[in-house]
């Protein structure tokens, strides 16, 4: 069996650099196909930021020009211009929000599609070492974090930067001396933002790690709820969840504390800046060095000036989370499958003859860096001729299922060669190889779609008549008709609405519908009752006619009719022959047969 994944899967949320230019450039490539919408978004962004300086400037003109001169017409014009500027700002911000959100969603749609395509291409060895929960996080939470970056993070950062540049420019042009007085508090603001950033970074990391722990705990307990209830672990697990949940709550409260301190501190510095403007600007008015309109405009600008600084500090978390998520996503996207198709694949005969040959095959699921690998198969060689029924028997862990995994090319052997119709399977495309083999596993996996989908697996080339014929051939048609919606009946997660035997029959119908040249049964009838087993045996006997078949079974009674039986022991092929020949040999198979049948009366 493949090795279990190692390592604490919930501790993967450690954060790297808050900003990585290389990662950011790669992320921006997902916006490249939509460059004209990006240009539109930037235009709207700059326009909205530029309009931020119009309002205070119009107020300054009203106080310094229109009101002292008693010019009602100019005052009305300025008031209308102020209203128009405000409405235009709203319109630009609304349009910019729509465009940037569309860009973010479209970019993340493309990225999520790329991740799923990569997951489909990766080999099973990758899945042996990576929990499903972690991979789900890549396509959901991590992608959503990047969407936050594109939809609000990056946009807000650039918008805040443009706003700051425009306001600083306007203040310097209007009165550079008063502007320098206003900026006197900036070092204090920068110091507070730096302190906040370092504190919130650690708090955010703690939140992410603890959230991952909660998700891992809940996923495991919900998946194993039957065992939890069987052993009355509800109270103990509730207490454990309470501990993890309290830890998460404390981490959140720490981050809230930092926010509760930072924003009032910035407001304090804003008040200090306003006080400096009133003090210095008022003295300048008395000295006739500036005007009331200028001071009023500065008071308005100062309010708008410190707000983007607050936002920039807050968006630091979005940027940091996005960098961490993108690093994890690209590590997955860049992973090359261990099982690769050849550049120029050879074509299998049509139809396939079904001759299978293993030549001195050695395989280990995990190569050890030091020492000899833990070989699961050791120099296995055999040949299955066209139409022959081969049975694989042996104790658990002998390597039976591994032979099937290698034949399907879910894994590649470290030594030796496997041939199909005389062609090494490494030289054949995976799709062509697997299309010729029908596999029925002991642990049947059904999708939550309807019966029809689960038989033809979404392949529209398989007609409704062929679906029903396959189901009838294996005896599944009768119980399918009893379902409320028949072949359109949704089966629920992993086929939960069906019994074990019914799920097995669906899997047989699925294999038959694809009409494979080779049939592989891995303990396919070990979980069904005698009546259904007899039904399946009759159907598979007809199905095996003219097809090469490989059958794995612990119950030796199911393989006595095989043309040849291969006996595996600790990864080696120890015996080979028909049932009668192996019994007469009085070797390993005979002992297995004797032990198994001797135990049947006691177990009955």
C-alpha cells in the first residue's frame, strides 16, 4: 500500500515575505488577457483619486474669491462644480469597483481552472503524500485570498498611493510652508504604522495557523463521526474543540487589540496635524501671509490625507496573505507529474489483443535516501495471454494491488518493464492505456451525480441504450428501476443512498459500458452477499469471454476457475499454475487454501 502522508498538515500556514516582486509579476500575468479592462480600471482609479483634490480646492476659491467679492454667480458655479465633482467621484469609484471585481474574479477563475487541470495531471504518488484538505485549500481559500488582493488589495493600495500623491502635490502648490508644517507628524505616523505592521504580522500568522488546526480537527471528526459516536467520544471531542477554539479566539482578540490601538493613534496624529494647521495657518492669516480659504482647504486635505495611510497599513495583511497563498499555489502549479506521457506516443492495436507481460519488475512506493528501498515488488515476471484469466492471491501486503497500479500506470516501476501487446506501456499515452482497461475496485467510488452519470462517467458517446444494457447485464437494472428517479436518481456523496452491493453492481455496469479489452477485478465481490455475488459471477463470466482478465481475491474459492493463479509472497512471485496444479504441489498456495477453508466452519 502507498505510504501515509507525514508531517503536521495543519502547520502549513507559516508566512514568507510580505511582498515578493517575482510572485507579484507572475500573478499579474493572469490579468494579461484582459489588458484593456486593466487600462480602464487604472484610468478610473487615477480619475477617482484626482477628483479627491477638487473639493477642497473649490472650497478655497469660494472662501477667498466668491464670498469676499460678493459674486453670487461664481459661488453658485463653484457649488454646482462641487456637486458634480462629488457625483463624478462616486461614478468613477462605482465603475472602478465593478471593473476591478470582474478582473479579480476572471483572473481567479483562470487560476482555479489551471490548478484543477494540474491536479488531474498529477500522479497518485503525489496524492499519497498530500492530504485532500490541503489541496482543497489551494483551490478555495488560497485562490479567494488572491481574489481579495486583486479586487480590493492592489486596487486600494494603488488608489491610496495616487490619492496621497495628488493631495501632497495640491498642498505643496497651494502653500508649501503650511504643507511642511502639516507633514511634521508624518514620522510619527510612519513609526506607528511600522510598529502596527510588525505586531499584526505575528497576530495574523497565529490566526491562520489556529484556523488551520480547527479545519483539520473538524474535517477529521466529521469524516469519522461514525467512529466518534460508536466509542462515545462526543464529550471528549467537544472539549478538545473548545480548547482549539479558545486558542483561535485569543489570537483574534490580539489582532483586534492592535487594530483598536492603531486607528485611534492615527486619529490622534491627524488631530495634531489639524491643530498645527489651525495654529500656523491662523498666525499666517493674521500676518496676511495666507488666506482663510487656503487654511480651510488644508484642513479638508489633512482629513483626506491620513485616511489612505490607515488603509495602507490595513491592506498590508491582504498583501502578506496573498504572497503566502500565491507561493503555495505556484508550488502546486509548477509541480511536474512523476508519470509523463512520451513526446511521441505509440498507438496500441485496435482492438487491443490484451497480452500483458511483466519483465523483472521491481517497485517501491518510497525511495529511501540512505539504504535499500523498501521493495513492494521484487523481480516479478509473468505473462498473461490473450483472453486468459489470471488470478493474483497472497496475504495482505504481498503486492497484488501494486501490480494493478503499475499496469494502469498510476506508478512506474524503478526497475523492469511492463508491456501490453508487446509495446512498453511507458511508450503509450496514459489516456490510450487506461481506455483499454476496465477496473473494478473493492472500495467503489461513486459521485454524487445520478446513476446515469456514474455509469458512463459523463461520456456522452455512451448512449442511454448502452447504459441500460450494461446495467441489465450485471443485474443492476432491477434495483435502479426501483429508485424514485430511476437512472436520473442522484446518489449522494460516494453513493451513500445505495447499499454496498448496489454500489458494486453500478461499478460493474460502469466497467462494462466502456467495453474494455482488459478487465481487472480487485476484490470486487468481497463486500457483497452470496446472492449478489452469484449474480456478479455469472455476469463477469460472460464479460470475461474474449477478454484478458486479472482477478485479485483473498477468498480462494472465487479464483479456482482461473486459467492460472499467481501466488505472491512478500513481493515475490512464489508459485504459478492452475488450482489443481498448485494444490498438488503442496506449497504456499496449498497452505493458504487449507488455512482458509479450515477456518470457514469456525466462522460460520
